[in-house]
C-alpha cells in the first residue's frame, strides 16, 4: 500500500502530489511517529558517547534481525541529514544460514532499500562441533570475522545493533552469574585489530520500541537462524538461556516499577567509588583498604 502526501512549496497555491515508496514510509516513521522513542535516542547516543567522527568509514553489521535492520535505517537517515562527514557500508556476514533464512535477509534489505554486501564464513560448521558454550564461541568468531572484513574494505569502525535492554541485561548477568559489575559499553577499541573500533548507536533505544516499529510496518525478520536453534526462525523467542532469563527478570522489574530499568542503566554511569569495596583496572585489583588509613 502506498501513501499519498502533499509537499508544500514556497508558493502556497502550488502543491505537488507524489506517492511514497513503502521504504520511504518506514523511514519517515522513524523521524516522525517514533521520533521520541527511537530517533531522538539514537541521535543522543551518537552525540553523548561520541560514536561517529568526521572521516569515519563505518561498517554497519546486519544479522537479519529487527535490531540490525533498524540500525541500518537510522544510520542511513543520519547520513542523509547529518552534518558529519563519514561513509557507510552495509554488510551481512553469512555464517552458514540455510537458503531460506539467507533469502529472507536479502528480501528484507531490498524491501527496506538497504544496499547490502554479503560475505561467507563457516562459523556454524565449526560451532556445531562444540559441546560447551557454542553461543559464546559463535559470538567471538563472528566478531573476529567482522573486524577482519571491515579492515579489508577500509572501514575503521563496525556498528552493531545492541540496544538499551541488551545493556541492562548484561549488567544483571554480570552481577548475578559473574560476581562482578560490568556492562556492554557503547563503544570500545578492538584489542586484536589495531585501529578498529566497535560502536553501538542504538544503546539508548529500548527493545519494546524497536518491536513497536517493526509491528507497525508488519515487518518479519529472522531471530537468530543458528543451526543449533532453528526454532528461532522468524520470531520464535525461544528460551532457556541466561539472556532470556534476564529479559524475563527485567520484564518483572518494569511491572513493579517502570523506573527500575533506567536506574539499573544509570547505576553504571554513577559509580560511587567511595562506597566500593574493590575494583579492577588494567588487570590490577584495587581495594578500599589501599586508601583507607591514608590521611
């Protein structure tokens, strides 16, 4: 379905009628209908965390899910109307998708007017032979392949679609299962690929708002498409993972108090070192006792 709009000209008596393409309707909704919940928060993250600088060439990584597809559209919008001088490449790494899932990604990219490049890897084959922590290995291998490919096409940054909920879920997982306080950073330098940086422009955008945007336009994306969890195909949320456990916990928190999620997020922005028993920096442990008896 196409929507007709009128474009006002300086001459009030003159109006031009044209039809918007479906992808233009979707783009327009990001800066209109979802301006407060998506676009403003996206721009704020880019500005507050200094994610993009003049001269950057950024590889936007598209997994085929809702988050990375929205990220691609936001980055396109920023490129068209932003004041920064930067370049974008939209890249899909195929880790071994089945033919159906791969085609879904291609079709969605075409539908949304995202000019993707695809390169292959054998990650799913390797991970399928691993009995313990296959998801952890898959994530690490994906990151390595993405950095390497980004460098090969002259990019100095890769952009991932992690959002607000990913960040607070990571905080909770680290505390409850890791025994430490840490979070998913909005940006970080690669330790194994000098000169490369990872950025997360959707860092302030809540998942519920991404889902609302997706549902508004009746978009259907792949969930994870891993051979080990093919039930994830096209939206099955699955369950059983620690990440899913944290999602359920955050959902309960929000039902108790709608501000708890933001307080979790702010807690890693407002660490009071005077009330911290210990911390680690540059691989070295520090204790409050180090300074306790000093005048």
